C-alpha cells in the first residue's frame, strides 16, 4: 500500500508520496526574487534555512493564485529542502494498485508531464504527482531560456 | 585505516610543508628560531614513527634530527649542501608518507642515499671560518614527548556536523530575535537583561561556528617557496616568492578547488614570466625575479593575485601563434585588441612557449585554470605590461561567510549589498541625474559615473523616482552609481547560497535572513554591472594606469555627441576624463590658444571639427552654432589636459566596436549607433596631431588635411 499526502490545486486533487514530505507549513512570508524562473515564487525562511518555494500552479499551468495564502509542502531532496506551494492540504490516503490508472489523455500539456497516474477514490479522481519532475522539471513558459541566457 | 595513523599522516604532511618553508628561510639567513622549528618538526615525526611502528621512516627522520642537532649546537655549520640534503629528506619522508597512506606500511625503500648524505654531512666538522653556531648555547625547548606535538590543539570534525551546527545557530538567531522583541515590549528589567545576555552569546556563537569551516589560504600555497626555488634552479633562473595575506580565510572546499590552478599560475610565472638573470640585468632589473602572491577580502569575495615582475605577455607572439595554430585568421588577428589577444591564452591547447619544458608550454593549463576557478564561481583576469610583468587576478566568492552589508530598498523589496562593493552613498533627486545630459550618468565631484537603477535592472519599475539614494558601487575595476529607493541599515549578514533553481541568476550572490526573519537577496555587484552593461576598463587604480585590463565582454562604452555643425560622432569613454561646461564668455586668449581657467590650471580648448580638418577660424567661439555653455570633453595624456569643444552631448552607450573603414583622417571608422551613422573619433590621435602641428610652427595652414 502506498501512502499519499493529498492537496488541491485549482479545485483538483493531487497526491505525493508522503515519505518525501518533511513537513507542511501554513502560508509563509515569501520574498520574491526578480529575474527568477517563473515557477520560483520566492524564498522562505524555514527556521534559519533559506528554502526556494516553487508554485505548483505555475508548474501545472493553472491560473495564477489570487491571494498569497498558499500552503507549503516542504519536500526533502538530495540537495536540501524545497517548498511546493499548493492551495490546500488534505489528509494522507492509503491507495492500492487496483484503482491505479495511467494519466487521462485529456490532461493538459504541462500537467501531463508531472502526473504519474490517477486513483479513483469515492468517485473522486486523485492525481499522483511525480515529485522529481515537479521539483526539477522545467516549466515550458521560458524558464529554460532564462537559464541559458547567461 | 587506523584513525591514529590517518591523523599522523595529516599532521606530518602539514609539518613537512612548514619544513620546506623553514629550510628555505634558513638557507637565506641563519636563525635560531627557524632552526628550532625544523628540529621540532623532525623530532615530532621521528617520535610518532617509533610509536606507530614505521622503522624506515623513523631511520630517515632520526638521521636528519642528528644533523639538525649538530647545527643547533654549532658542531656543524649550515651549507647549501646541507640545505639540499634536508630538502631531499623532506621529499623522502613525503614519499614514504604517501606509501603509508596507500598501503599502510612505510615500504621497502629505506632511502639509503639520503640517510648516507645526512650522516656524512653530520660527520663533517664546522669549518674554521664559519664557526659561529647557528644557535647559541641556550638549549632549544624540547618539544612535548610522544605523538602529536605542536599540532595537538586541533581536532578533526566531519563537515556535515559543522553544517548541522550552522543550521542550528541560524535557528537560534531567529529565536533570539523573537526573544529580544518580546523583552522590548515587556519593559521588564530582569527579562531585558536576560535577553541581552542571550543576544550577545548568540552573536559570538554564530561567529565562532561560521569560522569553523574556514581555513587560512596558507594551506593552498605553503608549497610555493619550495616549488619556486626548485623550478628556478631547473630553468637556470633566479626567483623568490613573497606572500601576503596568507591568513585570509576561505571555505575549505574552495581552497581545495583553487590549489592546483594557483600552483599552475606560479609555475607559469617562472617559466614564461621571469627572464634569465642575464636578460634581467640587461633590462636593469634585479637578478632575482619576484613572484608576489597576495590574498585579500573584497566585497563578498576573496581576491588572490599572482604577480611576477618578468617580461610580460608577448602580444606579438600570441598573435602569430594564434594565426599559426589556425585559431584566428591573419586578417582578424590584425584587428584584434590587446585584450582580445590576451584572452586567447585561455583557449584550450593554446601555448606560446618556444619549446616544451617539463614545467609548462604543453598547451594544457590556462584553460583548466579558468575552468576550475569558474567552477567554484570565481573569475580570472589578466593584467600585463610589457617588460614589467604580469598579474593574474582571481576572484573567489564566499558562499559561506559573514559579510558587512548595506540593506537597501527598491521596488518595495529589500536587498543586501556587500559593504566592500560600496564606496559611498549620495542622496540624489531626479534633477541631479538629469542635469548632465540625456544619458544616465552622474557627476560625482569631478568624475562622470554611469547610473544603474536597481529596480530597472531587476525589471520592476524602470521609473527614476523623484528622490532616492545613490550607492556608489565598485565592481572589479568599474565604478557606477546604483540608484535605490532608500538605504535602511548597515549590518553583518550571513551569506547563504541560493538553491539550484536560482543558481543561474548572476545578479544575486546569495540570500540572507534579516533581523526580522525576512529573507533578502544579496546583490552580486559584478553580475549586476554586467547585466546593466556597465563598461569595463574604467580604471580605478592610479598605480597601474598603463597596464592592460582584460575584459570578458566585447562591448565598449562610447560617449555619443554632435560636433558644432550637428554631425554625429562618438568617442571611447575611456579617453574622456571628465565632461565640463564652460560659459562662452569665460574663454580667454593665450598666445595662439583659446583657454579657460579650470580649477587652478589653464585648460587649452580645441573644437572637435577643427581638430578633424586642421583648420583655424576666426571668432572661434562667437558663432551661433555653439551654445552659450560650451560642452567640453576633457582629455588627459599624462599630465597634459586638452578641452575638446563639442556641440552637444547625446548619450553614453554600450556597444561592440564594429567599424566600417574611416572616411577621413582622425576618424577610426564609422558605425551605426541607435540607427544613425556615427563617426568614431580617434581622440588620442587627434591630440597627438595637434601637438605635432604646434611644434612645427612654420607649416602653412593647409585648409583641410585630407
């Protein structure tokens, strides 16, 4: 059985492998960084450690967040913690292989790359996020160009 | 490997580096302290060998110790032969230590030749005429017995543990800030005093923990004196090395990364830079070449210089070699500037050495030097002067350090600017900036400096606000004014690296946490200047005015102006010392010259159009084409000033020089600037031409020179 930490983005339910989530934080003070790639929402101060916050809405190509009340999932990575900004954090769910399906073909382009597959739970669709891709992948809207520019 | 053995190896290798230094010092000048230090080193190694069971190593160290004891009590006197034997002892010990590191045993090689020499020299009595003992009868303090010796005061700690401590201290700082805030609100004397105590201790703890990861740069260059001596001997040259700032501290991993590049630069300096003693004598230099290695803090960076007083980089040789090796076309080579040619040194495979030596000239090296330094976020610049020497300047960022910084605000956000990049602060209004001319430059006392708006570069609002602060900043040899909305504080900040997602941002050097817990990005002043297109080459150091800076960007700063008839021209900003405006009626006549008073000097004036066509007119400053305030570019050639009168100053632009052939003398060429044909004036040539005409007074006025 796999355990997924669930959260929502623009009304849709997502999950990530719970073992990769170090902690969940309430909305934090964000310091935006000019000229940064678009998915970088800014830097947060995690008890003295400076952590880069990535906005999953930008990654998934969803509409821009209207307020600054994003929750923060602090993910562990080999290069230190990274924060993923999401709309709301839900419960941790156990999911079985039986209800697993590949990503729906109707999924929008940007999101499709980031989704491992879907689980149907109580008539709701839960999309499992590919953590590595979400953290390291690039956002099609020009983040790459930004980096190559130098 | 046994931990005790590992520790012994580390300590012994460190002491052997010191041994080399000490021996070279002793060879130059007898000193009882130095001799005592050498003796102690050898004794410590010998003692530990016996303890750990390395009989061959012990035997070599023992022979050396006996010889040293003889030197100390005066029964043997110091000779070059002895110095050589002791240096070779150091080498033998090193190779045995290497063997222990890889195999755990001190091997089969007993280094009998070294031991034999040491014993023979020990047996040679002091010669009558050099009987003065190196050390007096007072006994040298015996080192502590047994393993460890003088290096017992250090312990080895896992870097991961230090990182963890760093993070904890960061958390403590924030908790402290919270506590201090609460104590201020509570107005309770007991709480206030307790919070003060926590405040002070936290600061000291933070400082202490930061320092644990730093090492003096000495560890990277302790081998240089020996290396220089051996190389110079091998090449029949004479050279010494002088070091300065060896206590400058850098993160340990950075020291590891720059060790080899630095050694390579020193080797190059001896092989290519320093001339043979005869060549040096002919050039009027001391026989012995000097290599100076310096390190110092500059901004959030450490600068390391490797300078020699040798022949300088042969520009002609670079040019011909580059063409021979097919790197550039002959026709292209003729057009390249000195800077661009020097830059070729860093191209992989490039070498100008006439012959391949074991030292250098194999075409590997300079590109590797640059690559390794850039890998840790550093940069390399070269300054060379023909016949006077070459200086390599390496700048290494500190990713982990406390630096004093200025906290500024811009576009509603706060940024930290390392204090060492800040020369001064000026309060300005929009009028101050507009008063010179359309271009964004500011006249600071007598100097023109380009202005960069922080908000503009960072892409927030490009508007120049009605008021603000101008941070006069220095980025390597460039000076510019950074316009910010306000300056709030000057504090010590802890530099933290940016995460991978932001590592491509060259305008920021890192981030820091401010006292209130908010994060602020640290401005990388050099990266910002690059991004804003601030021209390189505006020299700040009067002592090496005539040297050639090597720029990494091909753009030139051009001052665009019109001549009195409205023709569009430009001149390299480097050639313009200042811009001045003089009222037309302040022009006076002195002999054949028109002059104005300029401070306590007399400044001769020349109209740019007259310089170009070699023509004199009557009523030169009476025409309607000139404004009431004469716009004057001040050009300086050594101590001689000339004011060049132009029509109007239009702009300062940053543009690569892509010249079309010149249409008339005195013009370097034409190019399209901002969509308009612009003549690039050869100001230095025009001024020389004027001087020549003035010293040939009989020459007829020819009208147009063309």
